C-alpha cells in the first residue's frame, strides 16, 4: 500500500491499525514549501505514537484557508514530498477547510496541532478527548514558516 491514500481507504486502514493496537497520531496542514520547521514538527508528532497520518490540504482547501495565491506547490507534489519522509506513514487529502469530518473517521489516539492554536480552537479536539485520546499543542520552530519564507523571498527579489 502506498503512503498516499484516499478517503475511501481510511476505514480499512484504521480498522487494521486499531486491531494491531497501533497508537495513531493525526495532524493536518498545508505543508507548502517544505522546510525544516515542518520536518521538526512531523518528527516530534511521530514520536507520540506508532503511526502518523497527515491530513494534507488539497489545493482548493488551501485557497479557502490562505487565499487565491496559495498553495505555491500543488497537492500532488506536496504529497510526494511528505511521502518521502520516513516519519510520515500515511497522507490523506483534506478536502474541506478543516478536518472536522476526517478526525472521527480516523479516530486518532493523539491529535497534534501547532502551539499557536488554543485547545478550544483545535478542530476535532473535542472528539479525540471524548474518546480517551490526547491533544498535543506542538511548539513550532521560531522564524520558520512558509509565510515567512514567502515574505523574505518577496523582499529579497
């Protein structure tokens, strides 16, 4: 099975992982212009369990969240870069603005988001906590963000 899966493949995958008593970690994001901050975040998230599933925003959902000029890198290439990382076990497209429908389908043991979010702002936190899971607010690497990289490129060139 490839690391890049479809939403329809999730139920069978999750059933297999739960049956094998694998601790599932879920996070989501755009991961546009992959940088060391992304790698650090994903590496630390993966350490929280046995399997890391990443909900990767599709191009349409990125435009809703970030505006018409994003993403810089199309979904298929962002997914390919994520799939090349050993710490990422599976990538599933996130077609909506938030993972509100995806999280109950995956039912992760651990939900990870950046520490720039309050627990009350993390979509799916209520579901994960209600099912005995854990929500982790992961500290981000200061000064490393795609928006900051874009700003510096625009300023320099």
